[in-house]
C-alpha cells in the first residue's frame, strides 16, 4: 500500500522518518518515472542513470518543496529536465545536431535484440524518435502517461493551447510515419 503524498511529505520533514518516507516515495513513483525517462532517452541503462540522478535531486530538494503543485507534477518536471540535460550532454559529446540525436535514438531502438521493424509498437517508437524534442515530450506525456494538459502545462511551463497544438502535430507526424514506413 502506498502512502498518500501529503503523508510522505510530512514524514520526510521528520528526521527520524526521512529515509523511510523517501524510500516509500521512490517505490511509489519509480516505475512510472522510469518509463517516462526511458521513452525520452531510449535505452535501459541511460534511463536508469537519469532516474538515479533525478532521485538524488529529489532527495536534495524535497525539503524545500513548496507544494505549489502536486508532488508527481514536480517529480515529472525534474525527470523531464534531467532527461533533457542527459540528451543535451549526449548531443555535445557527439558534436551533432538535435536531428542527428533523433537518428541516434532511432539507431538505439533498432539495435535492441528483439527489434522487428514490421511490428506496430516498434514503428511507433521509431516515429516518436523522429519528432522534434518538444513534440516528443508532449506526445509521451499525453499518450503514454495520460497526463491532462493542465498538469503538462505545469511540468513543461507552457500554455495548454501550445501543448494541444504540439500533441496534434506530433500525432499527425507519427500517423504519417507509420503509414509511409
């Protein structure tokens, strides 16, 4: 059974319960955050690294969490920012454009041991990697994580209208990719 976020936050502020509360928070959110990060950075090892860095930031910042938003919104924002930082660092290391990073991520998908280009879920993953960064994040948050636009707006600090437009464009590009490949 998972503790509610308010209880977790209250326990985290108590020195004798801090570690127990943090462990409960990790157990409650790690799987959905892992998959959110994995869809952005693609490989399991990279996702685990980013998730670990993200939880270090959460540990260091949770005591200052102002509760202006829901806890999971705050966690998603940190996970998204850590994923983008990771991708930016990958881009700098490889001295390529962001479009080339998308191609690199596609190549990582194709290198997976059970990759089958004819299966729809693989086509979907390849199509997602062809999207511009912002559209890819918006699509993942809406399609896979089923987040409402108002929560996405808080995570990405963007208007709901812009998010709806990004999602619409992303969905159209994915549809076109799947039909034409």
